[in-house]
């Protein structure tokens, strides 16, 4: 599976919330289907705990936010994101 292609596709065809705060809110509301965290995500332990409580899978991106942003096709750093709808992407397979 090409993680970068999956991330770009979910941004193009699905619904994603970006940022630690937005991700935490999506998890709390039960809307998140997958949480992706950069290695330097602020509050990562709290996000992991909240996701585990709601049974939302968490994928640990192998890189910092400055690498996750460009991997998603964005010109800025992304520390955390919540996938609400995968669209035509296979990104939810990262949870396995």
C-alpha cells in the first residue's frame, strides 16, 4: 500500500479534519473512522487514549508533521488528522 497516495486520495475525495484539536473533537463526537498522528503530534497520548476509548484505530505516521503535511499534498505541517469519510481512498486499511 502506498501511504502517500492513499493520503492524497482521501484529501481529494473524502472528508478529513486537520489538527490535534479538530481530531480530538471528531473522536469525541464518534465521527472519526481513523486517526493519523505524526511522531511529534502535540497531545498524542491523550488522542491515543480518547481514540482507544471510542475504538477508533490510530495510525502512527513514520515522520514528523513537516513530512505528514507534504505526504497529504499540503504545503504545511500536519501533526494529526481524523478521517471522517475515506472517499475512494484505501486509507482505512492503514488501521489493520
